[in-house]
């Protein structure tokens, strides 16, 4: 088959060149921009299948045109279409045709619409990256669809130097995790929905709501200074073009999950994740009023599904325009994991746990979104409202069975079951406006009010020992409360605002003259978080009489009658001495207020050299008060802890030098800082499935010094090669590490940390060929990062090594894809093979001769196929995680043996979807 294809290709090529041929080339200019180059204009030879698009510099070439006389048609959506007749093509000659397109009076609105639409396209975002003064990268809706990316988290992991760690909610940028990054939406900050994280979970934002996702790994004075890795900005989708009503539906399976018999689900939870009741069911030790079961429910068939409906339209209001876009979506997902959990004691000669862990996971999400924009006045002033409601509900049932050991070598068989439901709601309200006072002065304004509600209602854990001789389950013989119910509640409200006055100076309409822009701005952010929880523990009083326990029928033992008869009692995490005191929840309350002023100056020193100098002044006031299972801030010895009041001056420098039209060199330098987060400061012990997490109020902010140098080479439309070198110096770095009793905690772990590396990105059309209804092509994309990290570790914290790498930092990250695009008369198809790899990296730092826990290297391979049937219908097929690698955490023993701490497989995911536009 391959040989036949080569023979046919040779015959086809020979027959083409047997004819007398010439070419047409030229430049397309944009009248509306003072005859600047117009990229992505369409140029076709009428009556043939020959056509192309202009590149970044407005250049185009039409080759292999048979000798003759032709009509050339040049068009760009929203601009006038030019038809040029009687163009002669001579043998072995290039006919030069230049053209300048302008907007017709009737099409002025369409010009704006086209520019906005481009911000979802790969080529347009590359052009925006090329023209920007600061270093930035964006991934748009078009590329998300091509690579089968379903949300913002998946989007950013396709960018060089960014990866996702299994079991950790948010991404790592150049080895820097959640606390060192920032998340915004349309340039305004977003809060976290989870008390354990600084940033909101990026998988909340499905691709339906995304226009593009921008990643700024360098700092500018208009950004908040609490960042070292990257600021991730989600640009929400808005309507462009004509009226549109669209429906998307899909279904899929996971190879491990879909036919799993007796798949366990949380009792009391629903498939929609609704009917969440986080009310404490009792405030009396004599009343047992819990109506959910310690026994989970089960089902036999698990299929994933999603549906979304969107509608957009534009309306004329005299000479102004109102645009509207609305979206409603639903999706759910099942997964199952089966693997081992192994823990080594601090002496590393014995183990503390060796169990088989089964985890049944279900996630359901609903999104409502509205975007309303109004464009008015001769200078195209805008005001826009973005509203979004996201409800994300995750449900987990896990079961562990195996051996629990201790330092003395006493082992026993244990069985632990956990039912957990997390219901998170986010309400985003944003008002954005740009007012153009004249062609030099304009104002940017934005304000947001965000609400987060996070509930963890009725988390149930029941734990037993198992006697293999009698094959019966036993309550803890020491009478400990290993059967528990936990209720957690998070409330967070955030106000944020921004205002900048912007002035363009010099002759900015002439690229050969010096000109620039100055921005003076102010930002405000106030975040207020309240978190509280209460745990109920059930203790057998007459344990010797209750030895034969059936874990599936524990609810027949924990009853009102058993409480009344004195067989069992329950207590809160404060005890059972005083009803008024012991039913008070553990709490922590955090407040953060930031005032910022900045100046940002851009100056074109010459047509090829642009400088940006910025200075940001930021005043930070952060405090936290707590009353938890560890301590209380009311204690006189704790009253000064957890408080941060700092003033920062944060300079930034960005230089851009265009060597020529294709090559650009950039330099970026800045200073930023990193705050310890509320949950890292609060001494509250959160019990996870594998690890417990405890905050530390005795921490200080870190200072960050950043340097980037980047070379960019732009080829034809959508093609580029970039190489970036970067260096970061962090003073007083904050790290997570495992303490002497196996809890994860936080501290300023040393005097400094250093990070340096190289990132490479390449995009190239490797082969094009005519067929069907136009030009088809194979394209190739690759980005890779090579990273080195080193930090000093504080001797008093008993770390195993005096220096080590950073948690979450992979020395090698690789993303690559190959895509085939074909265009037919009725069908257009896109087929992509997407590969990702990260090398071994530190999961948590080791202490007291305990070595680091290491997350082992993982390769992933996805295949995505999409076909467009006419103008309204498209079909999608996805096959993800085709290699199905084993996720594994390991640790070295004192003898140098590598043992597996955790392992499991995620299974392959297959999906099929249909999209129809009415």
C-alpha cells in the first residue's frame, strides 16, 4: 500500500510538472490599519482549486499554475472582496499582484467580528504572540478541539514547561506548584473553591466556555505580584458573527470502569450531585439522628456523558451593537482505581501500612454562563458583563484491606472504608469596560464579585481489625473512634477591581517613527474565607460484647437503641464533656487585602526595538485566626502568628528586538513574591485517603527574582520555532514535606532555591498536498522543557538531604502531536495523535534518613478524530490514555531498595460525540 502511494505520488507529480506552469505572488495590505500587512486573507484562482492564505507579513504565493489567463479573488471576512481579471501567467514566470483591502461601510461590524473570532484560532494567537512586547503563550478553542482537550487544565498542560501531577489538583509551571501560580479570568482574579488550594481547579472550566487560555511565565507591572511560576488567564467565550444555536452531545467509557460489577457509590449522593445537606444532624449526645448509611450503594454499568447547549446573537441598536452568548452544559465521569498503598516507618526497617486500595470515583459538573457585550460610539467603546455559575460534585468510595504495622513490628489486618462527597459552587460576576476618550487616551475598568461555597457533607470512615483465624471484623480494641462522620463547610467572598488610564504618545501610526504608551493603574483585592468542620466519632463502650461485626451492616449496630443501652457512644472532635462547647466546630478564618498601584511604560526605541519598563507597589495585609484540633490563635503564644503585613516594590523589564521580519529576541526580568496560603498557615489537620495535611502559622513570604531570554523564529502561517532560557532565585522558599509521624506539612525549608532550564517549542507543516476541495496537510507540534532545581534545606527540620530538588519539578517534560487535516467537497476531517511525557519528580521531601517520595515517569498517548459534515454537523471520536501506564509513587529504603508507595492504572477512555448547529 505504501509503495503504491509513492508510485501514484510520483506519477501525479510528474504529470503536474509536464505542463507549462508559472506562479502568482504578492502582498495583501490592510487599508483600515494604514496599509499594514493583512494576515490570513484568502486568495483563490477562480475556476480552479488553487488557493492560499496570506502569512503574518501579508505575503502569499500561488505556485504550479498552468500557463493562461485567470481571475484572482482576494477576500477577508468583513472586508470588501476584490476581483482582478485578465491576469496572465507565463511559463516559469512569477506574476506579482499586490492588493489593499478595506472595509465596506456595510461590513464595518464584520471587521470587528473577524478579529475577535481569530482569537480562538491557532494562527491568530501565534500572530498575537509575535506582536506582543511581553513574553506570552496562548492556546485557543481551535487547538483545544484539535487535541481533544476538554478543559482549561488540559489546555495549559499542552504548553511547554507545564504539567499536571496525579493526585494534586492544580498544575506545576517550571516545577512550581499551586501556591506559586495565579489564576485570573478576563484579567480579574479568581478565588479557590477548595480550602487546600490557592487557585481554583482549572478543570472547572470546560472548553465550551473558553475562547483561549493565556499563560504568562514572566511578570508585568499590571499583574498581581503573588506569583513565581505563571499567571494563567482564562478568556471567556463571547459571541461573534451571525446568530447561532448549537448542541453538543457525547458519550464514552473507561475500559477499567464501564463494566465493573458492584461499582460502589456514596450513599445519600445523587447522580446530579444535588440535594446537598451540610446541616449538623444532632447537637445532643443522646440522640442518634444520622440518616445516611455506612454501607455504600452499588451499580453495574458506568458510562460517561456530556451535553451542552449554546446560543449567541448580535443586535443592532441604532449605530451600536449588542452581543449575547449563553451556555448551559452538563457532564459526568466515572473512574476506578485498584492498587497498593505501602508506607515505611521512620526507621525504614519496618512498614506502617501495606494495603490493597480500591477507589470508586464519580464526578458531575454543571455550568451556566452568560456574556453580554455592548459596543457603542464612534470610537468603539465597550462594556461587558460576564456571569458564570459552576457546580462541581465529586464522589469517592475507597476500600483498603491489608496489614497495619508499627515500629515494634506488631502487625494486624485492617479494613478501612471511606465515603466522601465534595460539592463546590462558584459564582463569577464580572463587569469590564474600555472607554476611548480619543485616539490617544483610553480607560480600562473592571470589577468582580466572586462567591465560593464548598461543602464536604457527611464524610464517613469506618475502620476495623480483622481476625484471620475466626474471619470476623473487630472494632478497635482500645476503644478509639475509628468510625467517623465529618462535616466541612467553606465560604469565601472576594471583591476585586482594576482601573487604568492609558495614553499613547508619539507618532504611533507610523511604524518608522518613535512612539509608545504609558499606563497608570490601580488594583484592589479583598478575600475573606470562613472554614469550619466538625467530626463525630463512634466508640464501642462494651466492645467485648460486639466482636462479630459485619461492615455492611454496621448501621444495625449504630442505632438510637445502642446509644440508649450504653453499648455505644459518640463524641465530637472536642470530646463529650459539655454539649455547648463540644458541638462547636473547629474553624479558621482568613482575610487578605491587597492595594496595588503601578506604572507601565512601552516605548518603541526604533522600528525593531521595543522596551517595556514597569513598577508595581503592592501593600499586603493578610491575617488568619483559628480554633482547631491542633491549637487556637487565642492562645497568647499564637497571637502574632499567621499575620503578614508587607509593602513590596516590584520592578519589571521586558525588551523585544526584531532582528528581521522572521526573528525576534526577547528578555524579561522581574521581582515578585509568594505568600503562604490560608490553609498552609492554619494548624488544622485534614485527613486524606493517603496522607494527612497540617498547616503551619509560623511562616514568612518568599521573594522571587526571575529572568527569561527567548528567541522566536516565525515561518509561514502557523509555523514557528522558539527557544527560551530561564532562571529563578527564590529566597525563603515554602515547601510541603512529610513530618516524622507521616503528616504532610509546610515551612520555609531553607534560605534559597534556584531553578533554571530551557524550553523549546516548534510547529511545522511537514507535508501539504492537494486533494478533495483544497489543500490538505500534515502538521507537527512539539514543546519540551529541560529543568534543573536545587534548594537548601533547613537542618533543624531534619531533612534527609542538605539540599534537594523542588517538589513537583520534572527534569524533562515533553508534549508532541501530529495532525492530518483534509478538505473534501462534503467532509473536512482532522486527525491528531497527541503524546505527553514527564520524567521522575519529587512528590514530597524525605526527613530523618527517609528518602523522598518520588512520582515515577508517565507517558500518555491520545488519538482525536473530528469530521465536519457540511456546515452544520460534526462528529468527534476520542481515544485517550492508550498506553495505560501505571501511576506509581516510590521511596528508597535504608538499604537502597526502591519500594512502591502507591500504584494504580487509570484505564483507557473512548468517547464519541455529535455537534449540530441550527
